[in-house]
C-alpha cells in the first residue's frame, strides 16, 4: 500500500481557503480493515489550522469514499498516541503544525 498527500477544500491554496491560515499536517496511519478500505497504509493530509477530528474524518471520507466512511464510523482514533473520543476538539494545540493520527478499526485478538 502507498502513502499519499491530499489537500482538501479549506486547505491553504485550495478551494474555499483561508490563505493566511497556517496548515496542520496530519500523518494518518490506517490499520487492518481501515487500510484496506482506504487503499493505503498511510497518508499525509493538509488541513487548516484548528482542524478537528471531525474535519479529518470528513477529509478522509471525501478522499476515499463511502467504504472508508463505514469503517471510520466504528474505528477508534489515536491522536499523537492518545485516544480521541471528542471529534469536535481541535487535533492539536494552537501552535501545533503536525500531528499523527492512527485509525484503528475493531479487531479480534487475544
């Protein structure tokens, strides 16, 4: 699987953007069924400063379609190693420019 970079709407330089807003670089890693649905093990997304987990999930759905959307609905997000349940909270602190997000679908194991 490959690593890709996407610049969704709202990103500086894209359609409907805030050109003076610094970007937030999000390194996303997909695991198990999430990687299969996304067609990639990892990718880098550029979002506007202050982007939330909900913004990230919307960008992933826009880039990869409904199959990944179904997986995202049941997946956990780890933002810089910490579980993120509040999707309305910003992905990083005000001065943060880079974050790592792991998308972990449920999986069996023991």
